[in-house]
C-alpha cells in the first residue's frame, strides 16, 4: 500500500497485484512504487514526492536513472515517465529495517 499526505489530508491506496513467486523482490518493490504513483494520479501534479524506500538497489536505481537489472530499469523508466506526465519530482529516502 501507499500513503499520500497532501494539504493536511491523508490518502491511502491499497491493492493486490498478482505476481510470480520467483520474481525478484526489488522488481516487485519497484512495481509497487509505480502502482502507488499511478493510483494517486491527479493528486501529484506540481509537487515533490518523497519516496521512502527500504531497498538500496531500488533507491540507487531511482537516484542514478537505472541499475544493472534491465527489468528494474524498465520500471524506473515508467516511474520517470509517470512523473513527467503528471509533473512531479521524486526524492528518495532510505528507511532501512535493521
């Protein structure tokens, strides 16, 4: 799920996206971020999105426009297309679980 705080309001988005159990967890997390951004379409225009991520590879891919995994790179491209279409910027923050 995802949470959007905007203008003093809290919007929550939750859904189930079926996937192959053998799919790389980083790919699943990148798709989850994309799905969250798409679900808040219309609420993100002219804003900065603070994405709190608990995965170093995904954070690095977002901060550096890609990584070695071509599947993750495709999702990162979709995330940036989404940000261009909806006119918002993304800032990533690490939220590592110890």
